């Protein structure tokens, strides 16, 4: 294998590296110039909606516990050991 520094091939490697860097810069410039960025409106949520959701969750949890106790076929022991 020949040493690229002695044979003069280093110039080709540097040109290849420089061309890759230039192509990357051109793609970056093209993407920033031609990319249309849309403004996003800020969304505002109602504060009462979260309270309603909490009430619904509490009610659904209560219903689940009631149905689980009614459907249970196993009886737990009265005294824990």
C-alpha cells in the first residue's frame, strides 16, 4: 500500500472531503430557505373540564369496585393470619 502523502493522492482525499462538506451546506441552506414554517396557535383549555374528568374518574372507580365486590365468588377470611 502506498503512502497517500508521498504519492500525491492526499489532494484527492481533501477534495472529496471538501465536496461532501459543500454538499451538506447546500442541503442545509436549501432546507432552511424552502421550508415554510407554519405558526401554531396556542390552545387554551377550560379549567372546569379537568374537574369534570376527575368526577367521572371517581365515579367510574366507585362503580368498578361495587361491581367487583358483587361479582366476587370467593369469600375472604374474617381474620388475617
